[in-house]
C-alpha cells in the first residue's frame, strides 16, 4: 500500500468515524437533550402554576379567616332569642326592593309573655316621597310600631340621607 492510499484510507476512516459518531451518538443525545429541555420547560410552567395556586390558596385562606372573624364578631352583636326573620320579612314589605339599606338590631326587654320590643336601626338614602311612604308603611305594619329617633340630612329636591330607629313589636 502506498502512502497515498494509506492517507486516503485514513481520511476515509476518520470521516466514517465522524459520521458514525454524529449519527449514532450526537443525534440521539441531541434529541434526548431537546426532549429534556421541553420537559424542564413544561415542569417550570407547572411549578409556576402551582405557585400561583398556592398564593391564591393562601389568599383564600386569609379571606376565609377574615370572613370567619367578621361573622363571629357580627354574631356577638346578635342578641339571643331574637326574631330577626320576622322583622326582616316585615322590612322587605316596607322598604323598596332597590333601596340600599343598612340595618342594625337591638334587643329590648319583653313587654309581656307574648310580645317583645326590638329596636331596629335603619340607614338609607331616599327621595322625600319615598321616605314618607316608608314612614306610613312602618305605622301600617303594626299600630304599636313607633319611630324612636329620626335624623336626616339633605333636602326635598336632592333626597334625604336618613338614620332612624324603630321599635318593632314581635310575638314571642
């Protein structure tokens, strides 16, 4: 074998080794690396989503704790044996449905074995005619109902901001 043939065979052998390495090692490793990169990206997205859910879950837990403490605080303000359902039903008949009303309750002593006085605080904004209508309906609901206090600001043209306390009689 001549030197020239030997060099050509050496070049051919080197090229074959390079091609074999490329096809049998580099391409499979490159595909595996690309698949792993895609898996890593997918896992990172899943991790980010899980972290977002964890943050949302924490916020919801705090919200639930706040709501539970608010409910507990509000329940402390509710007197025992108080017939709120009856009074709220009566107020729904008296007050217009679209009116934004703030209602507070105060339990008073029983008048007798059959009746009880419950003071209800109402705060709302209304036109003058609506306000008069509400007063008439409170009186018509039960002749024993009475307005204990009444405060309002505003005027007849622009409307009245009303704060009032009403004693409602309820059956025991």
